[in-house]
């Protein structure tokens, strides 16, 4: 899966934005200023494409047990975030998009009631 497909999918989400808050290499997608996906662009350039997405803790473990390409990534909570090694071609594109959707939904679910109402009114 190419970064442009991931980018298009993320930006199709309501109120989704993209930025480089950490460095010029790590593309981050947020909803209402809350991160739901990180993509290190240098990994895509090296043929080691990977993204990091938020995940329900129970589902996190299930995914890691089921797929070698899903693992705890650096710099984030291992309980709530998974890194997906896209370059290994183990994960079907449909599953990758579903996990991006799940991440977005988890972030929205964790927002305050006020922020969720603001998002719904956009």
C-alpha cells in the first residue's frame, strides 16, 4: 500500500488534518488535534513502509498474536498503539484501512463530550 492511498483515506475522515509536529519526516494525521496515525516517510522511501495506529487494548493483543507484521512500535504506548509493517505484504489493504478507521474511531471515542459534539456539528 502506498503512502498516497493512506493519506487520501485519512484525509477523507471528518475533520482530519495532516502535519509534521515532531520532525520533517514523520507525517501525522489528527482529528480535532488528537493524533490517530503516524507515518515515518523515510521508511516508505527505504521500502520499509510502516504506520502506527491507535487500537483498543484487547484488539491490540489479538492483532499481534495473529500477524507478525503488527507489533509494538517505538515512542508510543504499547498498550494502545500498534505499528503495522506494510512492506511485508502480510496485511491485506482492506485490513489496513479498517485499522486506520478503528484508530480514528478510538480517538473520537476518547474525546470529551464537548469535542465530540463540536466534531458532529462540523
